[in-house]
C-alpha cells in the first residue's frame, strides 16, 4: 500500500504531466504560427526553419485586399456590438428582473439557437436574403453577425443585472430616488462590468465570424476571417501565418482584459439565474 506522501507525489506528477500536455496543446499551434511567420522556408525533417525574414509581414501590410479586409472587420464588429446592445440589453434586464410566461423557454432558446452548426441557418437565410435583396449588402452581413452576438448580449447582462443586490436599490428608493435614478445611479454602474464583458464577447464573435459573412458578403465584402480562405488557397503558408497572428491579437487582448470579470465576482454569481 502506498504511503500518503507517495500518493501526493504521484498526484503531483500526473498534474504536472496534464498541465504540460495542455500547454503543448494550447501554446503549440501559436508557437508554430509565430515561427512560420518569420521563416523563409521550413523543410522536413529540419527542426528549425531554413532562414528568417520579415518579407511575409511586408507582403501582408502592402496588399490592398488584406488592408480592406482589416478595415471591414473593424467596421462591422463595433457596429454589431452597438446594434446588439440596443436590442438585447432591455431584454436582458427584463429576463433578470421580471417573471413572465415563457421566460425560461426564451432563455434556453437563446442557447439552443447556437447549439447546432449554423451553416444550415445561413443557407436558409441566403434564400431569404435573395428575396429581400440583402445579399452582398452591409445590412445582410450585420444581420448575420447579430445572430452570433444575441446569446452573449442577453445572457451575460442578465447575469450582471441579477447579481445587483435588491437591498441597495430598495435603500435608494427609500431615500427618495426615482426608479430611473436608481437604475442609472445604482443598477447600471454595478452591472456595467458584465455589460462590458458581453460587449467584448460580442465584438469577438463578430470579428471572428466567417461562414455567414462569406456566404452573404462575398465577393463584394471580405473580412479578416473570410480573407483567410483566399490566403490559404492562393498564398504561401507564411502569409497565412502572419494574418492568423494579426487575427488573434484582438481576441487575446480583449479576453485578457475581461478575464477578472468573467472568472469571479458578482458576474459569476449572477449566472445562477433561476
């Protein structure tokens, strides 16, 4: 029979091996992209590239089509977040604070809409968009992007609103504040971190949306994710690696910024919506 110290040592070794495997799984592809983006060529079985260069970065930044794709992504993502907030935040507050018939059904339905591959939905939308002349249009692309943000912009703010203590609002009302003033002076400031997290997640969902944008927007509108299709098919692998790094930078930066609000605090408690 193993001693407690031996079991603890074995557990520590297994945990270290698991952490190492997880790090290789997560960091490995990023490291491969980083090396490939600066490599002149990389031939098997060499462990390191044959040489190093900045040529591929210059090619990406000098290509006008790639520049237009970056501009389109930076245009559609903020507009999508703004429109999504205008539509979803009132619904999020209602889900958090009111009981009404079908409330749980609607909440679950928001997840169900994102639980299946969306290509079938996009194909159906394309048929409708052709009828409404929305194909290859800015409005059509925005609608596609909104479909991917509704769940974030509703569920996360609902959690944030639900986490605001009712006692604070009641104290403000007892002090003579109106409902509107209580909302803007108590409820909204306390729910704001959750709303910002929802905005970040919605921005990333829009920024990374590819299938629907390609189906509805091509060939007139290309964003960074849809431009990756062209890069993979028609450019050297190194160019695709450079563009992948550029595509990942906003995601990593925004997720790190939102990390503390997602992991703990009132927002995490608010996800226990009844």
